[in-house]
C-alpha cells in the first residue's frame, strides 16, 4: 500500500517560514520524481516544485528564490523549506510521487499566511 504522509503545515505571518515534509512508503522511492503542489480556494492545483530521482529541483516562478526542495533517498522523505512566505502562498499543499505510469498523492496539509 502506497502512502505519502505530509506534515509541517500551519499558520504563519507574512515573511515567516515553514518546512513541509513528506514521508513515502510502499514505493521504490529513489525511482520516483517527487514534488509539491498546492491548491488555493477556487483555483486549480498548481505545481510548486519537483525534484528528480537524481536530486535536481525545478521551481515554479512564483516561489523561486524563496522555497527550497530537497529529498533524502535513504529516508524516503522529501522536504520543502518555505521562506519569505506571502499571503498568496496560502493553500493546501500536496505531496506527489510520479512514476511511469503511476502517480500518487498525499492527503494535503494546510498552509495559511496571514497577519
């Protein structure tokens, strides 16, 4: 059974930081492209950042320079460090594991940026 368990969401003031973690089980983690997506109320789900099995991250333009994505293939985890958070970063954040042709999602974790 595949599980992606997210943690680390919460409420933070603008300019603050949060770290999201995703722990994967039931997959050969090192062979999957891992990523974080987000969905704000009334909007479509969008990619935040993805990282290849080799550890090369790619970021959405909206988060470049503020977010850092990393993975630990030994621990089957992927982490998203979010700095300089803005109100527009408020959304439910989802962990994703993409193989070919499989695609798995976590349950989501809420991130709210508000004063």
